[in-house]
C-alpha cells in the first residue's frame, strides 16, 4: 500500500506510538538489514526516548552477511542491543527473547524486590512500512494476525499476543515514516522495495543501484550480465544490459524502462546475490 505522509499523519503516527509506549517494557525497532540507517525513522531516538530498545535488522537473508556483522558491531558501540533476523523463515527470533531478558533484567529484579509479581515482558514492534512488522508479529505469534493496513490512524482496541510464557506483544505495530526528504534515502528505499515503484523514477533507481554495485559488488554484475569491464557512462552500461537481456524496442533500440525494471527485479529477487546498500563506516 502506498502511503501519503503529511505533517498531520506524521504527528498522529507519533502520538499513537507514544501512547503505546506507556503500555510496554521494551521496543523492538525493526530496520531493513540492507539499509539499517535509511530504513530508520529520523526521529526515532526522540520518540522512543529512554524506553529500553532492541534494534532488529530484519530481512538479513537478503543482506550481505559481512556488512550485517559490521552493523551489529556499530549498534553495539552506540550502546544499543541489536540482532539480525529473517522473519519470513523465523531465523534468529530466539535471540530477541534472550536480549530482551538481558536488557530488562535490572528492571524486573527491582519490581520483584518491591513485591510485584513476575509477569511477561511487554513489547511493541515499531518500524517504517514494509520493513516486515506484520511478518515478524505473525512469526512470533505462530499464526496469522490480520494486517490492519499501513495507515496511521487505523485504531482498534489494543490486544496482546502471547509468545510463550515470557513475552507479550501488542498486536498492532507502531508505524513510523522514513527520512524521505533525503534523495539518496529515497533511492535506497526504492531499490530495496520499501517504497512503491510509482513514487520514484525506476531508471533513477536502477542507475543508483548500478553505480553502487559497480563500486561494491562488481563481480556480481560481471557474472550476471557478462561484462568484461565497466564503462564510465551509465548509458553504455544500460545499453549492454539491455542488449544482453533482450530489452529492446522496435528498430533494435534499447528499452530503458524495461532494462531498469529488469535490474530492479534482479536485485529484489536476489539474482545478484545478497546485497547491502549501506555500510557503517560511511563507505557509499
Ligand atoms: P510491514 O508490516 O512492516 O508493512 O511489512 P510486512 O510484514 O508486510 O512485510 C513486507 C514484505 O517484506 C513482505 O513481502 C514480506 O513477506 C517481506 N519480508 C518480511 N520479513 C522478511 C524477511 O526477513 N526476509 C525476506 N526475504 N522478506 C521479508 P511482500 O512481497 O510484500 O509480500 P509477501 O507476498 O511476500 O507476503
């Protein structure tokens, strides 16, 4: 679903998350492992404030493992607990529980010392649209919870989903907006499929992706599209891919829209392997 974010929506989304924070012990901040910064809400620290938090790098199955390791280290150095998971297959989910217990150990010990009966940890999943919030909720719940839609403002009575005996999740996640005023962030969100294709020009997204791949994953490009070397001109690169893959218009001219679509589809379906579009050391 394409969402239009307006100042009113943003304020409402933020209000809804802030309200939910009162009900829970810990926030699970979901980000896309391929773009852990660009898939974050720009005001997340302010919104979550001092509530305990775990950063969850979702879709780790699609990200470059080596880069993901660096990101985990990066968040650790920022004083945040972080874990990489694949919500679709349910890989890494146990670690979320372990980290939650670790993080809340002191708080729960204090509650116990005050005579408060031990209870399950209460958590809220937050993140930008399409980052995998519903998939993770369903995985943890081991059933299909209906998606309420990526629209801030669709409210319903809060209910809790029990995950074993030790965890309770709010059944509706907190939906936050990405930093879309930054053009590069927009391109990364589009390349990874976080925003719909109608929003940005597909050729721009493909050019951005190609430039990144030439710099960081040249071998993958070479073997997928049989390059011997890369031209400095992106049009020539497009021409080469278009010709190799038969994206032609009548008269043999390259169909750039079709070529761009093919490149993006190859990326999203992992035909180019596991790719991360951001590294913590700022290597762009
Ligand atoms: P949201 O609630 O945050 O908006 O996201 P949602 O769970 O709907 O997930 C968005 C898309 O991302 C879905 O794909 C979902 O299957 C996919 N996804 C979620 N987590 C993971 C993961 O860890 N790995 C991979 N590879 N994909 C993940 P979709 O194509 O929109 O729908 P579907 O037909 O696949 O369900």
